[in-house]
C-alpha cells in the first residue's frame, strides 16, 4: 500500500506540469552516443510517447555522426573534418543521406510506433521540412573554407509540422535538408533542432547529451548547474567552463531563447526516463537554460 501511495504522489506531482504543457510544442534532439544504446533509446522514445499521450506536441530532430562514420569506414572512405565539421563530398553525402533517413529515422519511427505512439519521418524522401543553403566558413586569414555539401537551415515548413502534430503524430526529422533547387545538404543536428524550435515558438528545446548538463567541472557530474540564464551561459563560454562540443550546443540554445523558445534543457540521454524526470518533476535532472 505504501508503494501504491508513493506512485500516486508521483502522478499528482506530474499533474500540474501535464496541465501546463498540454498543447505545447517541445523539440527533442537525439544524436551521438544517445543512439548507441538500444535500451536507452527505447526509454527515451517511451518518454516521448508519454508526452504525446498527455497532450504535448513532441517533435524529434536527430543526427547520427557515429553511424555515418561507421558506414563510411565500411565503404573504405576516410572521414574528413574541417574546423570540427564533417567535410561532405558526394560519396559522403550519399552515405549520410542513406544512414540518416533509411536507417536511423526509420528505426526511431518504428520504435515509437511499437511503443504505442503514432509517428512519421519527414525528410526529402517523404515530406521535406528543412530548407538550407550552403555553409561556408572563413579561416583565421578570413579566407573561405569549403565544407562540401554542408548547409545551415534557413527555413522550416511549419505548416507541415503543425498538420502532422495536429493529428497526434510525432514528426521525426533527420539532419538532411534540401536547398532551393532540391539538392541535398548535410546540416548540423543541434542547429537544425534549434531552427525547428524557433519556427514553432516551442515551449521547450531539449538536447539529449552524453553528460548530465552544464558542469562547472567536466570531470565531476555533481558540479551540474540545474538552472542558468543566458547571461550566465555567455560568461561560462567566455571563461572556458563551457568548451569543446558543448559550445555549439549552448550557442544554438541561446539563439533559440532569443527567438522566443521559453526554455532549453540539456539532459543525460543515458539516464532512464530522463525526459520525464526533467519535464514532469519539480526538481529536474539536467540543466535548464532560461532567457
């Protein structure tokens, strides 16, 4: 009986959050090591189905860098990176497109449907929702750096996303976009998720990461900051506390907040049911970033 009462208290705690977020868009970005562990992925996708069932409108955006690198290695192609971004030649683009749309996206859709949800993949082979233009960086001498078939998202088809979500389905969007003339471009999944969140004026943008949030000491999980504002995040970037691969993630978060997204969360993907604990509990388990 005590266990039953404890479960009832958990549901009551979640009730106010369920009421608050009903009908709201939440964008969930999955990628990296989060896709490696089948059990963790199933747990995360079960959370997403729960969110949709209680009235939220989740949208999933995913990458798949490790799977792309493995497929390239199997094809005898050496991965090349320029300033931390994958150089995408035509063969790499072909592999990335196949892995992201036919393998990872379809797998996520199948698992959501298996777990009781209703899901559909939105990409260039079905209904494309990401439009991009070619991305060109500059080096220290202000010279252009060519990344091949790499782009950044310039437009999101909000009408299609609204239509899909309105029937209770969960859109799954891989990080492949089309340019204005229909050519494919490989886009960064973090910035693509941020673009989708901005376009939808989402209540939340959630980055599933391989660390439990923003840490003041990268080697100490207990140094997690549970709540920070945009100004504090900029200071942490400036003093080097936030570094490496976390920088583009939090910069995408700041851009989203500036565009009207209410909160951004960074959550440990390996923790079972971390999405539900972050969204529907009073304490949370990751880092929330507010304007």
